[in-house]
C-alpha cells in the first residue's frame, strides 16, 4: 500500500507541468529584431486596467488583447514609434510610460521639483538662529564645572 504522503507528492508533481503550460503564451516572429521589439514594447506600454503594470507583467484580459495587437503590428513591419503612436491614439498618453512634456503633463515634471524647493525653504525658514549669551556668573560656573571634571 502506498503511504498518503507519497500519493500526495505524486499528485502535486503531476500537476506542476500543467500549471506552467497554462500560463505560457508564445508569439511567433519572422526574425529576432521583431521579437526584441515586441519584448521592449511589452515592457514600455502600460496596461490600461492595472495601476502600474506593463503589458508583460499584467494578467488582465485587456493586457492580453494589447499584447496580441502589438504582436500583429510588429509582425506587419511597424516600428516602435508607429506602434506607440497607435496605442496612444486609442488609449491616450497613459498607455506609454514616458509621457510627453506638454501643457497637460508639465505638472508631472514640475511638481516634484517645486515640492523639494518648498520643503528646503520650509526647513531653512523654520530653523531659528539661537544666540546664547552668558553673563559672568554663568560663565564662572561653567569654568568651575570644567575644572572639577579634570
């Protein structure tokens, strides 16, 4: 009779290859440049549904659709700029991790610098210069304490 733990290990071992096959998605390309362009675009294009994941990392259905579209565009011979322009036209600047500098996105570039300058100014202005003035009796008391410690 087979022990329960051996049977459990056997069942888990049989399931592992099935889970790895279920999550793997393969795309065929004519050459290595197309494959590397697809991988690069999958990492630079953002999933519209996810908070901060690129297409390569996202498991959302829309990300899978966008990866298929990127594959189709790359296989059709389009370059990086054309694919990015296509995606930005349909999903806006959000879909690309490198937003352009324009009147709508200038605050993305300026606010961190303004925040840092305001924080530094606040720290500098909040620090008060403390001037210590000792009278003769306090100075004499300090000297005595120093002499006693020797």
